[in-house]
């Protein structure tokens, strides 16, 4: 039986919810060594959120020491694979069992609709932990070919201590992308969530210990990037940093790795993904994909379809259809409203930035078709309506910069060659899509787009079996799929000679 949720239900749940904001180190909650805290502001209404530990270098040192001790003891990495699998599967089930609580924590932190947090983010987080848990007893070593007097064992071994730095747009999902494969591979982890979205990470770590994950295998330190993220990336006893966030910060992470111990780095960074619509496309399907692909999660998605490259002959019809889809299907409302499909932006500073980018685009000549304006200001929250700008050129700032807001830039083209040039004319290479009924062109074009994922006649479809990551300045290394485990491991050869 499907449960019916109302705004009152979530308001009452919030009033009863305990917001735990301390670090989680060595299997227990700990205040920051300095005693410092900071308070989040709720994006949905501007009210006070959780009080969080303001972690710093001393907290990172403690968390790394805890992770290193757990790794060296072998309490997790040497455990029987079947036992490890059972623990991770139990962890996934606990995530599902605490779904409403986790959804509330996510929505309080980031302002997305609570039903999206519950039905999408919680579900995919649990699915990710389960996916990698189920892989643990299916990871094989290799025997290399040798002569008859030798045997060479090629073992895939965990790296050690992983530093994971995750963003605020999909906290639980991306935490699972990092934690699932790194822990399944046998590593210990220090997770530094974005300062805007720490609550679900703390709770996930506590649920992991409840499931049986040994203390110290997963540690969480909250705080600001400069104060906690930077010391983690510079730490001499961290073997790898797995980072999802902006390209600007990704470049800093690479520098910190070089300045310290040449630790490994995996980066999933920004995007400016093209959705290309040819004159023969199904315009209804293209309009739905363009609207949802750009506006879902209030545009705060790294692979959002923020550049619409459309054949000039169908641009006006397509924009009209996108406007119709947006107004009929993508309801912007308070995150506790059951009707809400999109909610608030993450914080006032980010809303101001997005509005500033919109204003700059208009000064450059971008023409507003609809939306892209601040709304619901009476709530105290940070809301911008989904909007489209048309008749743009690819050199305009709205077409080149990652806005991370619900703003779609429509750029007309006349030929396939021009469309491909525009699609690849970006520093990013995270995702893209092509809409056409000509399958020869669809496959030719999808092969030619320089991006880690390309969709044909759809957008944002995936599962854990498919790797996710980018080309160019969208980063390197892959999340999801069996391939994600590889980046948290190294290969070790053991050669035995006979006689």
C-alpha cells in the first residue's frame, strides 16, 4: 500500500527530528577538536538548520589515524568476503529502513523536494551500497602466463586510506558512488561532505557501524573546504582523493596531491552538456528531455543539459513545447509540498550568483523566452523559476559557464557539421545527447561528441552497471559500474620460481 504524504506530515516529522551534526570518527560522534561549530541556513525558508562541527586539521588527523589503524589491522580488508558482503547488504537495508529520516535530512540541508529525496536519492544510495556489496565475493585475482618453472599471481589490492570529498547537489547518491566501491575493495575512508550537506553523511556512517562495519573503516569530518577538505587532500597518510565538485576546486585538489605524497586523484567535475535536436527529431520527446534534463534538481546537476543545440527550422516549435512541459509537469514549490518537482537552490549566495549570471547574459544579448527569475521570495527561501534563453551564440557566457541553476541556453544551427562543432566547443566533456530519427546520424554523431556519456533520443538514463565520468576538464576516473572499484585498487605481482 502506497503511503500518502502531506506537507503537515513532513512539518511534524521535522519538528521531531534530531539533527546530529558532530563528526563521526572511530565509530563514535565527536565534537570538533577546536570546539568550533557553524550553523546551516535552510534553503527552503531561510530558517536555521543544523549546528555542525567545524572540523579542521586536527579532526582530519584524528580521522585519518582512525582509518589507517582500521586498515592496517585488517579488521575489514582481511574479513571473509561473504561476511563483508552481508554487512554491506545490511547497511543498504538500513538505509532503506531509515528512508524518511534520511530524506528529511537531505531536504533540510539542500532544499530539494522531500519526495525526490525519498524516492530518488535514498533509493539510489541504498542501491549503490548494495551493488558494491554484492560484488565483494565476485572479485577474482589473476594468474599471469609464465614458463613451466614459475607462477605469477596478479592480485588486486586496496590502496589504503581514501579521502572522499563530495558535493551538495546529490549528497547521498554521490556518497554511495565513493563509499560503495572504495569500502568493497577493502579500503578505509575519510569522508568530507560539502559544508552545505553534512547531515545525511553523518547518518550514513552511523548506519554502517550499526550494520557491522568495523569502527574506523568509515569516518566523517564536517566543515569548510579550506579548513577540512584542504588538509585531507594534503595529508601525507592519505593514499587517494576521490573528489566530485567544480573544475576550479578539482585543479586545487590535483595541486595538493602533488604538493604532498603524490596521492592518487579521481575527479568528477563540471559540465556544459549539449542536447542536440535535429529537424527530424520527435519534438515532444526532445522537449521533455530538454526540460527535465536541465531543470531537474533546480539545475544543480553536473551533467544537466544546459546547452540546447537546435536546428533553426524547429527552434520556435521546440521552445514552445519546452515551455509547455515546464509549466505543466515541473512544479516549483516548497519542498514539503507533495506536488513539488523542484525546490530551492542551495543557499542565498548561490542564488545571487545565478541571478548575476543571468543578468550578465542579458547584457550580452541573450533573449529570454520565459522564466529564469527569482520567485517565492516571501518564503525566505532561495528559488529561481526554470527558464530558457533563445537565439544565443556559443560564445555567450550563459553558453560557456556552468551556471548550476535552472537556465537553458538555446543555440540554433543549420548543418550537422555546425552542430558537432558547437557541441564540442566547450572545455567540458561530461555528457551529451542527440535527438534524430536517422539512426546512422545518431550513432555517427554520438561517437563524435567528446563526452563520457552520450544519450540517443533520451536524457539522463543510467544504472549502476554503467560508468559515469568525463572527458577534458570534466575530470577523469569513473564512478559507478565494476570499473569504479579499479581506481581504489592497485595491481600487485607475486612471482614464485620453481627450481
